[in-house]
C-alpha cells in the first residue's frame, strides 16, 4: 500500500555539493544521549470558536475539574449525546498553517529579529502535531506522512498534507470509529468547566470546531522552533501555575486488564501521548479508561516527565532520546535540502514505514501552502 507512488521518485538536485537525498529512520541510528531541548515558553494564545473563527485571545480556555468522588468510577457515559448533541468539525477542509499564520501576523512585532535575512526569530514554524509525528517516526509501523516545507524570509515552514491512505481511511471510517472519536471529546466535557470556579456541564453540546491553542517557543539542539498546539484545559489549582506546565492533556483509552495489555499500551500508545505533551511542556496527562459499554471505569494521571521511567526497563520499548535525536536530524536534513527562499516553492517530504524519508520538489503547485495574505503581510 504505497502512497503517492508517482511522487516518491527523488529528484536529483543539479548543484555540485549535493545534499543527501534521503534520511534513514532506524532507531539504533539515533540511540545517543538526549539532545538539548530548551524549556518550552508560551509566546501567546489564540482560540477557534464554535464556527471555527479565529480570535487572538484565550476565550476557549477550559478549566480542569477532576470528579469530586476520587472513586474507581466517576460514572461518565462517553456515548451520551453522540446522536443529538454533537457538532463535528468538517475535517475535509484543509486548514494548513492558516490559524497559526494569522497569530504570527498579529504578533509579528514581538517575533522580529535584527538579522537582515531573517524576518522571524525562529528557524521553524509548524504545528505541534506535525512535530509529534516526526518524533514518533522511528517507531511507527503503520501510518506514513507527507510534510511540505517552504523557506520564506529565513524561516522554514512545515505543513502536513494528507496521504492517500489517510484520506481513504477518513472517507471510509466506520460508525464505530466515529463514535470512539466522539467519546474522546465527550471525556473532555466531563472533565472541564468554562470558568476557573465552574463545574462541568455534560448536558451541553460537544462542538469540535472549538479549540484553545498555545503558541510555544523552544529550541532543539541548534534549531529554534515556533509551534502551536491545541490544549485541552488548564488546572487552576496546578502546583506549577505557569503556562504551559499548568496545562492538562486529556486522553481516553480502553481499560486494561493484564500486564501484557499494559505493556502494549506503554510500547505503542503512550509514546504518542508523551511526544504530544513533552514538546509544548504540558506536564500532566489524565487518562480516562473506557469500559466496553462506553463508561469511564477509572482515571489515571501521568506526569509527562516521568513517563520514561515506565518504559526504560523494557528492552523492546521506545526511547525518548531516539525520538528527539531523530527530530533534530530531520530538522537538520530540512535545512540542508531546502535552501531557496521562495514562498511558492515546496519540498514535499514523504515517509512510509519501512523506508527512509525522501522528497520531491514542486514549484507553484497544489502543495503551495503559504497564502498570499501572509506573504504580503510579512513583506510590508
Ligand atoms: P482521545 O485521544 O481521548 O481518544 P487530543 O487527545 O489530542 O486532545 O484529541 C481529542 C480527541 O480527538 C481524541 O480523544 C480523539 O477522539 C480525537 N482525535 C484526535 N486525534 C485523532 C486522530 N488522528 N484520529 C481520530 N481521532 C482523533
Ligand atoms: Mg485536545
Ligand atoms: Mg486530549
């Protein structure tokens, strides 16, 4: 099931000092000490409302409210409202980096540099979710990805395109999978209030257009990063009250009954939870375990910085350092390959399990993702 077969041929650059054409992904190649990763700092926030409209403020922020009875079962029914109180975001619409770019345009003064060739004070601009996929690549055996990269005024922008396989999967999703997706959002509604002293309202509508996003600055090795990610809620009673560490990531997962099930969860699932929250410095992940009837049968809190302890004794498990070293190598690869500063030029990096990362070059094509309004706003 090879995606984009016609595009996976690697184009030979004509210059004499040829950059490498592919990047290998095998974990042993990246099994080195953990690289430098600067403590993530929040640069700003924005919200997307019930109609998916952008607002440069935190109006969609929600507040963490664990259930009062710290018992084994909080009595949440994750299926409630699926048929009659669910407004789904249209996921066939490609949003690209647009909301993040809008935030950048509105905040460009605080991002500008002295450096003449470079407009923004960042080597890379992207979504946190794209970086999460890069981090987990050495251990991913099922889903490939396509990441489009453009160099504009000294900054590399990374925007994901849906693979053919992902599009097919999205269009053919079963009713059961759709309900499972709903249940993830429903869990958020049970765990969050709209105000710091409020209580959750599970009688309300679940609208997946709504989002609160944090904009984060960090550095991985020699690569300065500016990225944004959706945040589920903040804990007003957090022992570390500063964002982003006061943020809480909510997750649902099937209840586990055996040590083998838990080991498999550590090997294959918690890697994604860790990568997603480690990147922006979200310090806690709260899991709601689903029973077969869709009720939550237990809660468990994971401290993001302690997840490595759960896996380090399992020889067949993933390693945080491999994820981060691969990401640093991937970003270095982008810097060597994408050297022409041109908002219409896209290098499309493609990866499929069992293969190295490769790329193709596209001028003014369907893959162009920096909108004219952005290029003009930053040229003024
Ligand atoms: P769960 O992760 O609890 O299943 P997030 O956890 O990142 O805040 O996302 C909230 C919910 O959106 C998820 O809840 C899941 O239901 C849905 N979701 C997120 N990413 C998804 C994906 N790639 N495919 C399908 N559903 C997804
Ligand atoms: Mg979320
Ligand atoms: Mg979540």
